[in-house]
C-alpha cells in the first residue's frame, strides 16, 4: 500500500471514530452539513448549510465502544486531525463515483452496496459535496437534544431533492422516484423553469392536488401551465 492509500486508511478510521462520538451524543441517524457540522435537523444550527450526508449507525460492533480503527477519546468532540483533507477526499470520491455514494463499516467507499452483507454495513450515505474548506467542528450544545421524530427516509429523499434543486441538476431530478406532496410543493416553489418543465412532463393525470395547482398557477407562466394541462391529457398518460 502506498503512502496515499495508508493516509486515506488512517483518516477514514479517524473519521468513523469521530462519527461514533457524535452518534453517542446525538443518537442515530444524524446528519452532516456542507460546512462539516453535524446535527439532527435538516439544516445547520445557523440555518445556512444544507445536509449533505446521513450517518445511519455506528461503525462499532456495538454502540458502547469505539471502532477498531484506533483509539479516540469520547471527549474528543472538536473535530479530527486533517479533517479538511478527508472531506476533500470524499468530494473527489463523489466526482469519480457520482453522488450519492456510501461508506461501509470497513471504510470502503462504493457507489452502491454490491451484496446483502454490504447493505448491512453501510455507515454513511453521502448525498452531495461538502463546501470547500469544510471542517468537522465541535458538536454544538444546541444540537445535542434528541428530536422527537427521528430522521426518516422521506427526510433523506427531501434532502436529495433540495440538493438537486440547489445545484440545478436536471439529470438528478429525472432519476428521482415518485415525489411526495411536501417535495412537490418545494419543487414548485423553488425550482427553475427548466427543472419544472422536466417535472411537469413526468406528471400523471390529476397527480397535482389543489394546493400544488395553485402554486403552479402562481408562476403566471403559460408555457408551464400548457405543459401540465396538455401533457396529462396525452393518451396513455
């Protein structure tokens, strides 16, 4: 193993151990934001940074001990050594593999788990890139309280949609599955016209409810309206 691979292995171990500390304090699942902060809400404590990764569980055999990668004190909540370099490494993984990708319990970074065993060892799902210069910071006191409702799969899907809209990723929108009403409302309110045209061409007959139709009409864009009202009447739609 070359020095680069050895360094990545060490940093991966530090990263997973750091997440274990955060998980012990926050509970699972929790989120990592684009600036490197972690917490339980959909945005960072200052409301300025979106979630870019979801931490599903501990990398330990159980939640009472830290990972075998190395020893990290439970009091170490002020980030990790060379964390900025490791987050850049994750961004590079995203460029090579495409987002989203996952990190397995053994530190492997893969696009998609290849086996049933791999699926059970997924620790982190990375949805999009971290900001340039992002660093894993201290766990903020204000984000330590447990949320009444845990982060659900629908929250993860909403985060993915939000990231797609923020990035103007039309291709990512086309790959998304069925949107729930919360996601549809967000899309109709915040997406560009180009993305809305793609979405409206996916709509099935009567798929938009009255509130969603109101949001569409508020755009005051006849091309968007014509796209929806014509497209949903095409035979076979």
